[in-house]
C-alpha cells in the first residue's frame, strides 16, 4: 500500500516535471502559447505576457500560424462569435513601414521570410502594431496600438523558459 502510494506520487511528480510549458499554456512544437481573453492595448498585452514569463507571439512559419488558426477557429466555432482581433509581437513604431518582431530589451529584428498579411496590408495609415484579425481570414493587419484587443502570448518550451529567443 505504501509502495503504491509512493509510486503514484513519484509518477505524478515526474509528469509535472516533464511538462515543457508554463501552467495553462498549450504546446505546439518547441513553443508554448496562450490565447488571452483580456482586452488590452498592445503595450499592456506585452506586459501581461511578460509577467507570465512569456512575450507576445512571434510567428515565423506557416506551421506555427496553422496551430494558432486552428485554436482561434475553436474559439469562434460552434456558433460562438469570438473576439475579432489578437495582438502579436510585430510593430513599426521604431521606423515607419519597417516591421519588426519587437521582443524585449531592444532585441527586435526584422520580419522577413514568412508573413501572413491580409490583402492590401499593412496599409500606411498610422497604425503601428500587428494584430491577427479574424474577419480578414485570420490574417495579419496593422492596427492602432492603443486599441484594446485580445492577444496571444508565447514562450519557448524549453525548461529554462522565460527569456530564450522564440520563433
Ligand atoms: C502544431 O499544430 C499543427 C496545427 O494544429 C499540427 O498540424 C502540428 O502537428 C502541431 N505540431 C506539433 C509538433 O505538435
């Protein structure tokens, strides 16, 4: 009996230790994601992600975007009208029309290679933050950074978590 108890205890502990993501984040490949249903400006959204040890999501390939699209479709599915817009980490407020993944502490880098802009976006109308817009076919759009929107956080699935570069 005692043996069984300790066996169960040890196996549940090792399940916890093997988890690669912070609590309530979902893993896909080497990243953990959390779609947040809280309305926040872009900079507030980034702070929410930061206090959870994550950052706003950086989307660098189609597989990663597909995972998020599937998750957003679940939120909007079965007759639910889900939120329209979701902040991710891109912005062009450092340099007009030059889009960067902002990261933290000056670690920004250009958005090159994979992009998923909606047709005609980004439009040059003084909107400097990057969102995923559901009604644009779950494509990227530039929008007013001060708008309150839902947002998507991401952190590396590695156990040290936190501040490693994510993709
Ligand atoms: C990530 O999500 C996509 C889309 O849901 C899925 O096709 C893919 O298998 C997932 N990748 C991993 C490594 O789980």
